[in-house]
C-alpha cells in the first residue's frame, strides 16, 4: 500500500474542508448551514485518517497488518465526501435520502476510523 497515493486522494477533501467559511455564513442560505455538521465530520475523519497514515509511516512493521483497515477507512471517507457533495447539487426532493445516507455512514462507518486509530495506537504502545 502506498501512503502517498492515499494522501493525494484525500487532498480534495482537505481542500473542501479548508475552503468552508464556517461561522461567516449568511443565515439565509439554509443549504450551506445544512452542510456545516457534515463538513465538521469530514474534518475530524480526515484528520484521523491522516494520523493513521502518519503512525503507520513511523512504524513500517505494522503497515501490512493494518493495510486492509486503512483501505476500508479511505473508502468510508470517500463515500461520506461523495454524499456531502450531493447535498449541494441534488434536488430538494432527494435531500431526505442523502441525509439518511449521511446519517447511516456517520453512525455506522465513521466510528470504524476512530477504532482503527485506537488499535494502531494500542499496538504501537505495547
């Protein structure tokens, strides 16, 4: 597994999060306010994935052991990012479906990134 490729793939997500205006949003734009919590989740999940990549690059012996977990975390993050972008572009009639998908990914899949990070830190500290 090549970490440089994963970092380059996640560059688009990091640029999207960094370009987000945050508190400076006008209150009349409800779609942008709707996206704020999802952008925050993307920010935290991408920072955890980058921490995972950093820890594994520091300890190359663990790289093979956690390679499938890292690929799975990357897929989860990409899927969440895709659905976050769909809130901005899809019609209002489909927004409940997109929000349901984001909620499902955020409650069932995103915690796997945190658990993978904890497993890596535990195996490093042992």
